[in-house]
């Protein structure tokens, strides 16, 4: 037998291994290129807002972000989207993920090519116009993420968001979290819809001795989703929209317990766990 004990002096300190894991991940498809720098720039911005000094991160981040952005610029397709690799078809979910990375890089103070972002947003708008029918949960989840990212860009998609809200029984828990965050960006006029989505999410929580988490009825492979990833995305939504929710600190506890050697099982789990924990750190000042 073997017993390993890991003691972290703070939540911020406990996130460092996850950031290092992503930075040194060996493969570099489009998703992994974004995943290398996305949580790093979000954490960097959070540290600055909280007045925390991280000279090591500040020193290496410019090269990390510049390298990632240049790879993404070179991989953008003629239709404005991105696929897994240079020569495959554009993928709406990956394209939205790339744009989210660029949004957060710009918020952290890095220069991002506006033309590249505009072309990517145009591709997503075309996708929304050409795929109005939502019949399966993965289609609803993808649509929720695209609408959320466009809302982060300041795009007007209220009518489509309301339509998807009326079909929310198709959404998985993480899709409801995306849609709630999208409505949250639209202002107080949509608080009723945010509350309804959060109520659905609260009702599905699984609370145990290790904390609170969420489990989906079936996996969404198109979104690279797992139950741990869903839990992390819910934490992001709770931190932004309902920070006083008693489930939130228990969700933090569950995510920290779910780590193995300081990170989670996949790049997507690790990215969203770090984003959710960073949002919680900002909300609470921990």
C-alpha cells in the first residue's frame, strides 16, 4: 500500500500543478494549443486583480501566448473556422473554444488580431443560421456554447438564446451553465431565465462527503465532456451568477479531491477546473 499526502497553503497554490501540466502537454492539435494558454491568461489576470505577485508566470506567459496565437492564426480555415488540425473541416465547438481563448488573452493585455476574431465570429453566425433544428443533446450543448462565446464578444443573440431556453430539456447540465452565463452577460432583464437555469442545475447536484458534483445522463463526446468537466463549468457559472450558493464551496472541495498529482484526467477537465477555481478565487478573494 501507499499513502500520498498533498498539502496546499491556498487555492491559488493548489492550481499551479494544473497550469504546468497544460503548459507542457506534448500534443498540439487546435484544442490543446488553446488549452496550453487559456487558463494561464485567466489566472494571470486574476492574480493581477487580487494583487498577487507571480513573476514566474509573468515572465513566461508572453512567449506562451504569442506561440499559441501564431499557431491558431496559421490554422484558421478560409471559412473563418478551426478544425482539430489544419486540413480537416471547421468545427463550431472548436471555433468557439479558440475565440474564447483569444477573448481571454486580450483581456489579459495581449494583442490579438481583430480580423481573425471577426472571421471566426462570422463563421459561428453562419453556423447558427444554417443549423436551426436542435434534436439531440449534443446539438443543444454546442449551440449553448457558441451563443455564450458570441455573448462574450458582445454579439446580439438574444432571440436564439431565448429559443434554446425554451428547449432546455435537451441541454446537459454544462450546457445549461453555458446558457445561464450567456444570459448573465445580457443584463438584469434576463435574470428570471438565469434563475430558472440555476434552479435546474441545483436540483441535479449530487452531494456527498467529498463535496458536490454533477453527472450527465450520457456523455457528450463532441464537446469532449466528462462529469468532472461539467462540475467545473457549473462552478464557473455559480461563481459568476450565484456566488452565495452553498453548493459552490462544496464543488470546489470536490474538484480539488478529483485531482491526481495536481491535475485532472484530460486537458478539457483541467482547463475548465482551473477556470472555475480561478473564478471562485476572484469571487471570494481566497
